[in-house]
């Protein structure tokens, strides 16, 4: 199972990627998580990525393409969350996994800012929560590993707007590219994570 999740920031890609990976027993590769971890550790990758991420811009393809190529090496299944985000990245993925199928999660644009504003993440295990719709059992603490939850810096409204612009300009053409090659499935991203997951499973033919 080789799945690419597409959709604007806040559509629920991260939540569905983690569920799909567990369901199919494959690796979830979330490029944003990998980059945030690199920034936290202050590695050379993190140093390169930090400035772009803070401004809601894309980290250059020359960084992302080799990073993902390395992640995919030797895998016979995966769920990609946050890659490809540009046509050049999509072309690179086509070389290593031409059979990958994309699932686009569709959410009305006016719902996205609220979703991102309430999002909380575990900086240790990357579990995802929302203060209203999917809160942790103990407020502010990860259910899985008890680490204090944080809000992502780039979930602030000014940066969210930039990320949405970048999506429309750079990533919408990726959606079209998958559509043209008849590898795009679209699901409604409104509703509970469980309901959306069932739609995603149907979309990938499970
Ligand atoms: P995400 O967690 O997927 O929303 O990604 C957070 C940030 O990481 C993005 O706003 C970008 O700055 C960077 N990033 C993640 N994935 C990519 C990618 N495929 N290409 C370029 N930048 C990326």
C-alpha cells in the first residue's frame, strides 16, 4: 500500500496518516514531523529548514527530495503526509513509486483556521489532538506518553494564511497532476476522525 495524503493545512492529513499506517502496518512519513524534529535537535537539516518553516514557506526541493528518497528506501508500503508539495517533488516521487495513489481530504476553507488554532501536538511521539474535537484525557498532556502538549509556532493565524497561499500556489498543481494520471481519490474531510478514516479506507479500496 503506497498512499500519498493531499489537502490543505488543517484538513486532517496527519491524523489519517497515523491511522492508515497502523491499519496497513506500513510506515507513516510526515515530512513536517521530520523537519520539526531536526529543528529541535539543531541538526544541519534543522538549521536549513527553520527559517522557511517559521514563515510558512516551503523548504527547498533540493532538501526535501533526497530526504524523502532516503526515507522510502527499501519500503514496500508507506503513507506520505506532507510530501509531495510541489510538482518537482511529485515528479521525483513518480520515479521511485509510480504506483502510489493520492487521497485528497477536502475541507471548506473557512473551517481550516479554526482547526489549526485548536490543534495541539505531542513533541515527543507526534500524537495529534484538538482542544475541542479530540482533546487528550488530561488537558495539555499526551495520552500516549504523558509529555506536555504544545501548539505549533506555524499554527498562528498570520503563518496559517501564508501556508494556505503556498498550498494554493505550489501544491494545488500536485493534486491536478495526480488527477491527470488517474491516481487521485477525493474524500470529504468533515466529520469525526473515525468517519473520515472509513471514507479514506473505501477510497483506497480496503
Ligand atoms: P506540515 O507539518 O506538513 O504542515 O509541515 C510544516 C512545514 O514544514 C511546512 O509549512 C514547510 O515549511 C515544511 N515542509 C513540510 N513538508 C514539506 C515539503 N514536502 N516541501 C517543503 N516544505 C515542507
